């Protein structure tokens, strides 16, 4: 039996499960302008996956890399979710959200 597909699938599922709450926390504390952290992490894991000789581990790292890169897109969507009231906003950044709501009036 070959369990590599199940192992990779479970690992990628876990990476998505890690990245989604991390996006929410990062947007809450630092805002969408922290997207570059996801870019750096994604690129670093892409490069790392090229140098790992074990194919299963390389695939898992590559999957995590693209979960991180997808986090960039999610950062921008998360801000929209906060502006819509679907997620709590950071009270320390309330004035920022108010300005964004006025800018986005009618676009959400």
C-alpha cells in the first residue's frame, strides 16, 4: 500500500488549518499591510522544497508554501470581512477601519 497521498493530503489540510487562523490574527493585529510576511514565507518554503531530497517531504513543504502564498489573497479578503462586520476589528485600529469604510462605501 502507498500512503504517500494520504500523508501529503493530511499535511496540506493541516497547513491550511494553520494558515487560516494566522491570517485572521495577523489582520487583526497588523492589518492587511502585513501581506509581505506571507510572501516571504511562501518563497522561503518554495525554495526549501527544491532542496529537500525526500519527495514526500518536499511535496508537503511545497504545499505549505502555496498555502502561505494563498494567505496573501486571504489578507485582503479578511480586511473586507472585518469591514462588513463578519469579524471583530481591532479597537486600536478603529480609525483606520472607519476611513476604509468611507472609501469602500457602496463597493462592499
